[in-house]
C-alpha cells in the first residue's frame, strides 16, 4: 500500500495538472464535419426529413429526433441557493511551510502551485438574476491537491444569519421570492425575510453586514472571503488548533453605492462576471492572500463569545490574521456549463491536516452539500464530471449509478476480500489516510442550543461601532430601503425594536425614515469597542484595474488626451472613449481616436470615474448634450472622481458641478499645459475609489 502512496508522490501536482486533466475532455469543433452523437457524419442540418417538400416530417429522421431530444433536456435544476455564479481557474501557493500547524501537503512547500477553481455567487437570486443586487456573495474554492480535493466553501461576510443548520431551509424560504406571487427576485427587501429576522434575533449581527456596503461589492476581485466556521488544523504530531480562514483581495475591499448597484442590475446584469472575465482576459489576474486566525485548543473558552457560534467573528485586533499564501486566478473557463455550473463544492471535502469543529451550522452543512448534488447533477457519480475530478486517482468499491464513467475492472467490489488480495485497502495515516481528529465528546442527546450562543447583539454593536460615519449612514439608508419595501407595519416596528438593542441612534434614524418612533435603547448591550479592520475606510486603495470613461468628440485636444491615456495606462487604469457615435473622432488638429462606446451603449454606472477631454468643439457639444451631462452628473452623484482639462472644465461648470478645488474628487484645470499634473491628481482621485466628502 505504501507503494500506492509513493505513486501519488511521484505524480506531484503541478499548477498544470488539473488543466492537463481537463484537456482530455475538451473538444474543439474548428474545421470539423458535423456528426450525430453516434459519430455519424450528417449531410443535412437545416431541413428535417419530409414526405415531399411540403409534406409531414418523418419519424425516421434520427438526426432531427436526437438534436431535438438533446435540446429538450439541456437544462438542469439550478442550485437551491447560490444559483447565479461565475468561476475561474488559477493556482495557490503557500508562503512558507505550515507544518507546525497542519500536515496538509498543499500548505508545506512554497514551490508547489496547487491548481484551484473558484466560483463566486450571489445567494438568493435565480441563475438569470442580476449580479449587483444586495446579497451575500459566495466565495467557493476547490483546491486540487496531491491528497485529493479540498473545498473552502465560504462567503464574503465572516458570520452567518443562523446558528444551527436546522434553520437553513427556513432562512432561505424567507429570503427567496414569496411563494404566492414569486416576487421579489434576488432581493431581501420584502415581508417574509424581515419577518424571519424579527423572529430570529440571532440574525442581528449578519444583518448589519448584509445592510452594509459589503453586500454590494464593486467587484469579485475586491471582496474578502471567509470560511466563516471555526475549523481545525491538525499537525503531524496530532496537535490541533482552532482556525478561521480569510481571503484578502490584493486590490482592497470596495463597494458600489446602492443607487448605482440597482441601476447596474438593469444596465449590465452581468457586471461582476464581465469584470472578472475581462480582468483575466487582459492578464490583470485577480489575487487573494490566504489568511488564518489561530486559537490554541486550551484557549477555547478565553473569549467573550463562543468560538463555535457562526454568528461571531474573531476580531483581528484580538486574534491577528497571518497571511500564509496567495491565490491567483489566471484562466477563464472554456465552457460555463461544463465547468462552473457542474462544479460541486462541499465543506466536507477535506484533506489530512484540516478538520471540523462542532459548530452546529457546519455540522449540518456536512450533510447538505452531497445531498443537493444528487438532485442537481442527477446521481451519485458527480465526482466524475471533469471539473470535480481530483487529480489523484480514485479507488474504492463504489459502483454503478447514473452516468458512471469509470470502468472498474475485476470481480470484487467489497471490503474485506481475499479474491483481490483485500484491495483496495484503507491507508494508514502515515500513508496519507485521513484520520478524524479524536476530540473527546461527552453529553446528553438534546435538542437545545448552548447558553453561550445567546448573545445576539454584542458583535452587531461591534460592527456598528467600527463603521465610519459614511458607512453608518449607508446602513441607515439600507434599513430604510429594505423596511420601506416591507408592507406589514407591524414587522417594520418589530425590526426597529430589535435594532434598538444594537444602537439607539441607528434605531432612531431608521424609525424616522419609516415615520415611526423608536423605543428607547434598552442599553442592555454596552460596549464602545471597535475593530478598525472591519471598516472599508481602512482598506488598500489603488488605481490598478479601474475603468475610466473619457468623454471626447470631434475637435478634442489630441496631445492632452494622448498624455492622459498614457498616464492612465501606466497606472493600470483602462481608459475608454465615450462619444455620441461609434467610429473615429477627429481632433482639432486632425488626429484620430477610436470611440469605444456611445451614450446609448454605455452608462456612467459602468465606470469608476469620468474625464472630460479638452478641445473647444468637443466641449461645446457636450455642454448641450443631455446625455453627456447626465453621464457626468451620475458619476458625481455616486461620489466618483470627475476630471476635466482645458475646455472640458466648461462642461463641468455647465453641469453645475462646482469649480475645481471646492469639492473632493473633482480634478479640473483650464490650463492644458498642466495636463501631466491633472492626470497624476486624477489617478490619485480614482485610487480613492469614492469621495464621500461630497455633498450630493
Ligand atoms: Fe451553503 C451552496 C456558502 C450555509 C447548504 N453555500 C453554497 C455555496 C456557497 C455556500 C459559497 C455555492 C457553492 C458553489 O459555488 O457551487 N453556505 C455557505 C456558507 C454558509 C452556508 C459560507 C455558512 C457559513 N449552506 C449553508 C447551510 C446549508 C447550506 C447551513 C444547509 C444546511 N449551500 C447549501 C446547499 C448548496 C449551498 C444547498 C446549494 C448548491 C450547492 O450547495 O452545491 O447544499
């Protein structure tokens, strides 16, 4: 048996091992003749076989029947949650050996690149819903390790709505469209969701995140990921540590504003998948560092929260995050259905050195994920679908079932046996056999929750306290929006009452927006503690990979525009020219520039910032163009950087956008000679992401 393990050892996985495996399944039709699924070449693919040119179709037309039958069966059920998602391939590399904490092989050797597949998703919406709705984002990673697949099935929010998996169907029934009229799609702003919240106060902490900017990310490339639960790392000596997993995006954590998010959902429902796809196609590979927080087993009870409670985070200021490796996503899928849609993740897909805790939410998840694939992917052989295959060989006595691909040789499919020399045989831990951590457990069988899970408000308050003024205002507005859409006045009032437990000012502000009076803050939850790591104000700020709309028309000032474009490119920013029609525009000196979008085919909400080019003729047109003025106004309203050079400044003035220097994030100068400075300042302003100091 040692031999088998050594065989695996020899085939040490490389970054390309999964890609090589997938290659065996890829099909390229280029230059080929059309065949049936039986490999028969066909001579006709447009006309069915008929009895006479104007006669009825004949049953005998096997190609027609096969083509139609296959089409009729093309759909599979969408995921019951996280139906809308988008995936990409990449690899992961650890920074240094982690042997002191875990024996997981993919966390030992910094020279090994482990292939990964990641699927990002929204939770509540259907497969065809919008990307930018207010929702939690899924962040599921499959590591194809040399010891089998390891799935880290996380979200972009570090806590969860409920504490016990028993309540998951209830939570999801409440947030999904209401059953009697199937409305609203991909939204939590409706009665059943808020009824659930008001009656299940353990949701309080997660609701604060859900109503914060975290639930409307700017990009999948700019959001964190969290394993949420407490897991265990186990080392070669059998010592275990409690661990929480984090993904930290190298570009920082950034969000949209709510009005913008809603508009994008209509203008470009594919906004997030397009952003990810394009970044990878352009070679701007998204990167995330893997972080861990570690607590020694003996310190399990040293905190004022229960580390098994999934509605609690471990404040980074108390338990620091150690960055232990990096993931780079560098390849789009060839086929979304075959790869992303058929990917099956499961928190129970672990490797030696990674184990579970008794978090009751995690324990329930360990059942649900295999179960759901049986209906969605149509049987127990979904592990044989190319995207789900491990790069290590699979040997066991499981047999048959729908769509079995493996041809298992031999007479024997049971253990133990002598006919096949007792193979396949379980491996000892030294041979890589997974051994569950031998935690000592004692207790009565009860259907109860530990008292240590009863505090529902301290960390909701911690989150609120940690927000900047602007972030707090966004939360208040989100509450007003969500509850404003709730029809039942009673539920509105219940929710306001509930959140008086978090913060009196918050409840008062929400109540005012709803025309209610907030009851006094019961002040049960004291605490002024903060965790600065929770505020997006303190995140990384860089212009890299941002997208800027440049408004230019015939008569634009070419030297300045060229200088600006070059400066943007150097800063990693994509500048795209927007004008009244497609084709080429001519500068005041006859140079040409290509227009990428018109006001009809693009919208301000699809860009991070706007710049108005100089040139008298160009500027004069925009001053009179409602489309151009709307475009600029909307960027201004969404707190984005707005820039202008030369006569472009007149367009901002015509728009009522105040003169330079009087408003943050407005970079404008009539003096074209200063274009280098203008460009540099504008790039800085783009890097800031948004300019909240602006009054709109
Ligand atoms: Fe779940 C999908 C994340 C709680 C049951 N979940 C799913 C996906 C993600 C998460 C990212 C999409 C995977 C993909 O892209 O295919 N889920 C979480 C997190 C949770 C969580 C971070 C709490 C910490 N989930 C949770 C509970 C249950 C489920 C408590 C049930 C007991 N989740 C499922 C599921 C899904 C799923 C029904 C639907 C599709 C799938 O599994 O493959 O089994």
